[in-house]
């Protein structure tokens, strides 16, 4: 670029009158989400859209600054460690109002803790907090002490739960099907409500929040091409997750900016290890070799074989490759190997009759389900996987599963009539996968989709839980990676980067890792 | 040896003094080299004292990417009942590698050593002396083609801004296009990120318009150059804000520059600097992703993975719990 110093400097100085009209406030922003939130109750997030929506409505006790990672709170005035580090005394700021106008105080804080400790609150999030919080006691109006079962030098890092309003509930046993899940009351920057076709978030000025966007309108994402056209035409101002094939179109558009969203998501095909032929690990290994991930990735996500810095990277276990828990010694299976797959099926006793595999003298028909919103990110993935299974000699029955059904049937381990389930898991900094693979016993294995059982895997997961040192935790998960890559309760597919798009009129739109809208107060809309 | 790199020799002495007597031999060897530099007065650079530590990967040859030598550099035994193995990378190797690159670049074009110093200035370690901020030699266009300086004067501006901050903008306004683009985004002595985002977008549009006019129409190669200019502007403002003690504002600009650093504008030096900045903030998530993305092409970066991995495990095991979601 042969730009000479003086002329361009002069040209630039001349052009510096570049005018940016005053920003409008009080405006409305519409955006496409992956799906509608399944719950706006922070105890019952089951999808990333839930976390993102809840972040608008509630204040978490402490959070990390999206830019500097500094630990901050908007609702805690001060704190001090008590009982030698087995407790923290918290003074909440005064004047904060719930969205119903009532004042927030220490009783709300202790109610939230008590609700999480209540065993009749069937929340996976609460269950994690029960591991170390033992109680909460109100000292005075804005002061309460939270106690732990062990000493923490910096308990604030662990206290990232959202505050719930005591007066909105009849008891500390909070179930997921209350009206609160659709019309929550928080102290966050936006008052939210979910309808049948979308969700609305209205700005709620408070002593600790000054949102500059009057309203956010969440719309259920449909066809990605329609999403892209709509944002270009200013029909909406944002798209939370832009599928990779559409990113170049938006990247080259001056009126739209692509934004990074730090999220660790990996995709999988869960296999029903308790059903028919799939109970035999050799059949699972055969399927692992029958699937051609490179072709799937090319057809659905548009990544060419060998493409460098692809947004979609294969994985061989339950972590993304950049994670310290990913065991890099376990190779990925990028291409199908039909000869090896066939040998494994035969070894397992399947019979090839007329090009179809038979088990116990009956042709195998695989019932394959996919979480429906994934079709937006990886169009036609369900069909392509089904076609590959057909090519490998299996009849199949493809079904898309709505987000609600996924939550009520799949996550609860009730979808046992399926053979294969295509889904994805998302993580932030916290990458605990124990609930995915531990057998469903007691409080363990809450997200074990097909009630997979493997005593060796259970032992490894318990070793992770017991790990005192960082190396012990890492070694346990490296071992887990090896075990599940061998036993294959899942066929591990890939991780997929998430990129958002926002129109350039949206200003100050800092996107937080995982929670997304943590800095919504700084967002503005207008030229 | 982060204290030494940070220009804090007393802290480095204290760290070395805490080395246990039964430390592993390779650690003792590295510590002895640094100790000899400290004993000799801790005058930067420490290259002579560290020369014996340069592994086989620290050789820079034209057309090859040095791999930084075998990884991990250290394998230590954890002081726990299980006595697990802890793997570590040594930043000394990365430092020596960077010095070898610098020497090779200067050997290739000795007449332009001062230009190379200017390029390196924004990336210099706290312990290193800043370069001269007056350029007495002409900068050939080939130095800045498809780069993040729009002119030779920008190199001088960026070097000056990396220590002086806002005053450097005024000093170089007449000669440096980047200074001219940053200037309107400064209000009351502070860089205003929102204004700078406008400036960067505007610069990209102007560059594209100028190329269109000069070339008689739109060409497919125009947008990548516009993107380079836009990212260059954001990075320039980030440098100014950093030196102006606007840590968070500089972070906002850094993240925005990162978002736009795609395709031809994905400068690995900048990307890895963002990873280092994140690591300094104990934000391992993005840092790991950036290092992971780059380490296949630049294998020496493997040295950075060990400590990042442990930072991640340490912070995640102390983090607020969250259930996996879809």
C-alpha cells in the first residue's frame, strides 16, 4: 500500500470533521437468539440462551469484568471473611429495587441460599452450591453471613449465583415450572418476560444500573440466511450465533461487525449404550468409523478439508482442544473407514443381509434425534448423519427435538427410545463434565442422557472430584478422555467457535465470555 | 523469571533465593545463568549470561520456523503424596528465540536496523530501553506494505506513543496518518473508545475510497487493505491508551482490534500479545484459544501452554459452579 506520509496525513486531518450524530437512547434493539429461553429462573438454566437472558434480568453476587477479568459486584457494598475463612459477611448496597418495586435486602440473599440448599429445589446449579455452602444468616437489614463447609481464601470467586426475591416465592422449595420462569423478577438492568414467540426485556433504572437501551427484543432464530438478510436490512440489530458459512457475507458489510464470543461448545452424537446392538462397544466403535466427520463438516459448516484456523475443529473427547483437560494423546477420527467399521460390526455379530445390518435377525433401524436449534448453526446435519448411517447399512428414522422437549425428556434421561442423539454442550471457565458420564445414582449423573454406566469411568470422575492438586484434576480428566474415547458413550464431533454479529449503530457492545450481556449498561444504539 | 523480564531485578533475586536446594538439575542450570546476570549488575540485555541455555530450537534460519526446542522444558515432581509430574515451559527460551529473530532480521538488512527497532518498540519488555523516536532514515514502502503502519512516520509515532501516550499524538499529528486518526478520539486527555471505533471505521472507508479512485473502480483486493488500516488505527489507539494509564479503555480497543483481526489482518504477534494480556488478567479462556490457534504454525508457543493450562485449572476449580448447558 504505497501511501505517502504527508498527503494522507493531510487528507485525514481534513476528514476529521467526521461527524457522528448524538447517540439516541431509549431505543429498541432486536436480536436473533438460538432459541427461546427455556427458563428465566437462574436456578434452571439448561441452555446458553437461558444464561444470556437471565444475565439481563438478574444480578449475580460477584462477576468478572468482561475486559479486565477483575472480580466485581454491583450489589455488594463490602465484605469480610469470618470464621477463619469458613464464612463471608456481606453488606449489600442500599436502595436497590426488585422489578416489582420492593427493596432488595439481606433476607433476599439468605432466601436465595436457603432455596439452593433446599433439597426439594431440583436445580443442577443449586446442587453444585450445596457442595460447599452450609447456610446463610441475616445480621441486619443489608448484612448477611454465608457459611461454608471449608476454608476459602477468596470465596467471592465461587459466589456467582443470581439473587432471587424472597417475596416472589411461597417457600424455599423452588420448582422449575413456576410462573417465575416466564416472568421473572430480578434486580438486573432489564425486566424480562417470555412469550410464545419471543422475549421482551425492558430497561429498569436502578441505583446500580443505568441501561441506555430501552428495550431488547429476543426473537427465535430461524433460517440463517433470513437472519443475515434481516440484519443487513436493519430488521434486527444483532445475531447471537452466526453460522460459519455466513460470516464472510457479514464480515464484508460495513454496517455489521462480527464479534467474538468466548464460549467452549462441543458437539456430539450420544449413543444409547443400553439399547440393542449399541450395547456392544464394537458396534459403537464401528459407528465411530462409519461417520465421516470431514464430509459432515464440509457439507454443513462449509469447512474444506485441511483448512487452517477453521472455526470448527474435530475433538476426540469431551473437551475442546484448547482446554487443559483435553488429552492430546487421543487422536481424532477425521475420516470414515468403512472396511474397519464393517469388520467391527461383523465381530459384534451383526449380519449384512441385502446391504442392511441385522441384529438378532431383524434389520437395525436407528432412531436419531437432534436438538432442533442446532440446525441453524449446522444446516441439515441431521440429514447428513442419517445419510451416512444409511450408506453404512443402517435404516434410520430422523427426528428434530425442540428445545423444550430436549430439556424435559432428553436431559432428564427419559429419551431412551432414541438410539442416537445429536447435541452440543457449552462451558465457560468451569468445565466439569461429571454429570454427563457418571451413572445416574443419587445426585450424580444428572445430565447422563442415556443412563450410561461404566464403573471405571465412575471411579475416574470420583477421582476428579476428590483431586486436591491441579495436576490430579488434570490427570483424572485426561484419563476420562481416554476412557470415553474407547468406550464411546458419545461419538465426539467438533467444537465450533461462536461469533455474533451486531449492527455498527450498536455502540459499546462489549460481549462477556459465557454470560454475554454482563456489560449491557454500556450498550447504546444510534449514530 | 517474569520479575527479570518485568525489569524488577530485586524480585528476581528473591525468587532465585527461594529455589529449593534439591531443585531439578535443569532448573538449577537456568537459575545459575540468571543469577550470573544479576550478580554482574543486571544490565539489560541478559543475552550473554543466558547464551548457554539456548536449546537447539533457538536457531533462526531463513525459510524455517524454529520450534523452540523440545517441550516441555522442565519436568518436575510435584511435592504431594502422589508425586505427580508437572510439566513446564521456560519463558527464557521464548526470549532467546525472539532475540535470535531480531539478530537475524538485523543481519539480513543491517542498513535498516533502526527501522527494525521501531517495529519492535511497541512490543518491548519493561526492562528494555525504548528506541529513538526520531527517524533519520527513509522507510522503504516494502517495510510497511500490508502491515499495521500506514507510513514510515507511523512507526515513529507508535514507538513514541508506547511510552508517552497522548502527548505523542500531538507531536506526530503533522506527519503520521495514524496519529491524525487517533487525535479526534482524544477528549480531555483521554482516548474515548467509542469515538475511536468510529475513526477506525472511517479510516477503512477512506482507504477503500482512495483505492477505488486510484484504480478506477472497485477491486477485490481493496477490502483487505481497508481492514488492515482499520485494525491499525485501533491498535494505535490501544497503544496510546495503554501508555495513558487507561487500562480498561485500552482493553476495549484491544478486544475490538482482535475481533477485526481476521484473514489478512490476523497478525500473529498481535494475537499472541492479546493472549499475554489476558493471561496477565488471569483470563485463561481466550488466551488458551489464541495460543492453541497459533501454536501449530509457531511450535515454540508450546512453551506458553503449560502455565496457561495450570492457570485455567486453578481459576476454574475456584470458580462459581455452572451446570453444562446446550
